[in-house]
């Protein structure tokens, strides 16, 4: 789960949605897209649809390695 393409977890309420999903029994991976969020590094606030789309693929690649995840029930 990510915050969209132009904001961050810190600036929006994606964490509240993630918590509600978790309370309903879902496993949730919430992250800020590359170049956004509270981490250091450059460039900052660079909107790149392709890089951010790749972030979803990277997130799914990570999640499917977690033994407690049912890989037949992954959603974005």
C-alpha cells in the first residue's frame, strides 16, 4: 500500500487506512515511493510514474518472500 503518486505517508492519512485494513485481518505493507517520504537522499520529490510503478513491483516481490503471506491473495 502506498500513498499515491504525489504525497507521502507523513503528509496524508495512508497510515490510518493501513491500520484499519490490519484491524480487519489483512497484512499490509505501507511505504513511501522512492524520492519521497522522510528518508534522506537525492533527488527529492521527483515524480516519475515509471519509477513509482516499479516500487509496487518491488513491494510485491518483497511481500511474496514472507512466509505468513498467502501469495494467492495479494492486492494493490
